[in-house]
């Protein structure tokens, strides 16, 4: 469908100079976008149909109106291609994500001290993603070792954060930020910064001092 539309736009473009004023082009585009067809249940098909109508209009238009409709068609087509590319990119990333409901410690058998040592080494070596993951897991294991995190092996990031906030109300913002960073790094393929890694380890230090 997209290839067909592109071919038709190309054919029409060959017959007219692109000389509409910006105001005319915006006006034509606005009229097309407020068409009720854009609010149907299938938004992609609605956009395709709208572009199709605009291209058909170019073929029938004459005089100064034809280049206006052509420019609007080209704008919509470009937006459609960009939008579909963005949606496909998000779909591929989502398909790779296991989801943040995965237990924080589902594949961890190390002690809190061992995890913290790994996190410190990762930070020193500039491996900030590893520092965030091991640092957050270290504080979760510490809670489990102290008997304050029941069913630690099945606890999700949200559950760990909730229990930490309940026990340390003044650290609400820091706990939330650390949990969010952990999820983004481990499940969202987000690259952690040095500051984010240091913040997670600083939270672990604070929690150790508060116990």
C-alpha cells in the first residue's frame, strides 16, 4: 500500500511545480487531519486512506490548487513513513523486554557483600549498567539477609522498592529513583550514567547506616 502511494505521488509530482504558499499547504493539511475518518478504530488505515484521497485529489485538481494538494500529500506521506518506522522500532524493543515483573533476584546466588563488591568494581571500571544492577540487587539481598524481605526470590523491583519506602520514609525519592533506574537498565535497555550508578550505591550505603 505504501509503495503504491509513493509511486502515485511520484507520478503526480512530475506534472506540476511545487509552488504553493505555506499558509495554503497548512490549511489543506488541517482540513484533511480533522476528517472523521482519522478517528476510526484503525488509525494506520485511516491515515493511508487519507493520503490516498489527497493523491486522488491531486489528479483531479487544476490550476493553483493542484500543487497545494500535492504538498499536503507529500507532508502526510512523510509523516506516515516516520510514524510507522517509530512504531515498528518500539514493537521490536517491547518484544525483547522480559518485563519489570521479573523477580529482582531470580538468577542471583551471591551475598549482599559479594554483589556490592562487584558493583564497586564495575563503577571503577566505567561499567555503569553493571554497577546499577549489582548495586540494587545488593541492597535487596541485604534486606533479605536481615529478614525484612519475605519471599525475596520472587520479589519484583516494585515490591522491593515498596518495602524499602515503608521502612525508610525519608528516602522515598532515592528509593524510587534507584528502582526506576534498575528497571530501565535491566529491562528497558537504557544506558546508565555514572551519576545514576553512584546514586544507587549511595542509597545502599545509606540503608546500611540506617539499619
